């Protein structure tokens, strides 16, 4: 397979957009209510060991992704079995994120448009980008991460008159338990989802680049997630944030400066679409990389279109409606994806360290 090399800046931009894209419209960790900011900070600390493991795998096996590492560390047969379940996991996840995008567009703007239409539109864009390679996605992300950051900061400044500091006070009024629950929620969504990059990233400029990409990407993505969450709580409060599917969109819709500057929800929608495009592209690419390894193919580009068409089909039948989608992601997601995002990567890392010592 052709070696695909991205710069550290491009890798950081991809990770940051991946993390902050979905959380630009909805807030995780609301179990902590007023203390959601504390839950997010705690989750960033909690995920550091897993980030170190992901970066270490790239350090031990440069120029290889986790599918290559599986076969080397777990053996041919066990490695193939783990590859199959990992490929299914990324396939299912890609359809899930496509649904998130489709439901959002239908709920907030394209009300009369069938969800499948918006899903197909984004999927076609992913086909075009992925056929050009991850280098193009990296250059695209390097530019649009700046646009996203500026858009988020402008939104926060413009909506600041609507903020109420009492919405985050007093601190830890219900004790530490809600904060811990919220931090676990944020840990699972979105922070430990960085595990997806172990399936996609393979070639870095230096052995230390993986640490730089993962840690700085986490910091930028985590900081954006924190800013968005705190803004939502300050503007609409924790109770209303819990009642709505897309609290960021609701918060920004309240922006009204002199009856002249208003209806700027499009800013949040744009950030969500930019981040969603990156996230879906990475998950589709991880699915394709798994299939290429399983089937022993030399190049992945010719299977991009059929795989994306299959993902579109799964996304169409995956959830009945937006309520079903949020119920799954709120109550089942963590249990369903825990083995793929934590257990199996840790096992592979331990096997890699043992093999390295030998």
C-alpha cells in the first residue's frame, strides 16, 4: 500500500476537528449539570493514559496502523478475528455519525428534506476527499480548524451578554458523584474516541510525532469542547441543556444584538458540518483500512465508493428517529464501544510491549 505521510500540524488539526465537531452542537457530561466544566477537565486528565498508549503503539511500530500491529502481536488467526470486529466497529460507527449529521440538518434547517438526502450529500463529499488520500484531508483540516476556532470564539463573544454566571454556581453543590458520572460520559464521548486514529494514522515525520499529534490535538479539541459546554450552560442553564437535543444551536439562536445581528445559528451549524465531515471521513477510512488488510489488497481507493454506499444503507436503517439515536448514544454507546476503545487497545499494547522486550 502507498505510504501516506501527514505533517504534525495536519495531524493535530484532524484530531482537534474530530473531537470538537460533534460537541459543537450537543454537550456530553450533563450528568454533572452546573459542574460540567469540571467533568470535562477531569475527563481530559482521565484519557491521558489511553492517549499515551495510542501514541506508544505508533512509536513501537512506525509506518504501521493498528491492523498491521494486531497480526504481528496477536498472531495470524486471533489477529484476523480482532481485525474483523474492529472493522465492523468502525463501519457501524461511521453510519452512526452520518445519522447524527442527517438528523441535525433535518431538525434545524432542512425540515422537509428526507434525512437520507443530506446523508448522501455528505457521503459523496467524503468519497471525493478520500480518493485523494489522507494528505488532502490533512491540508483541508489544517485550514478549516482555524475557521472553526474563529467562528466559535466570535459566537462566544457575541452571545456573552446572555450569559448568567449563576448557572455554574455553586460548585459541586451535589457532591463529587455527578461530576464523576459526567467525566466518564465525556471520557467515552468524545475523548477516548481518539482510538479511531490508531486505525488510520501510520506514517509520521518522526517517532515522537505521534505523541505531539495526539496530545496537542487532545488539548485543542478538549479546550474547544470545554468552551462550547460552558457557554451553553451559562446561556441556557443545565436543565434546559438536558431537555434539548442540540443545546449549542438553541443557545446561539438567542443571540440578538440590537434587533440587527441575529439568527447566527448558521455559525454553529457550519462548525458541526466541518467537524462531522472530518469524523465521518476518518471512520470510513478506518473501515476501509481494515478491509484492505483482511483481503490483502494493495490499494484502498477502488473500494471507497462501494463501502460508503454500504455505510449509507446501514445509516438509513440504523435508527428510527432522532430520539432513538440519542437514546442509544446516551445509554448504550459506552457499553457497546468500551471493548474497542479501551480493552482491546490495551491488550494489543501489552502484547506489543512484550514483543518489543523480546
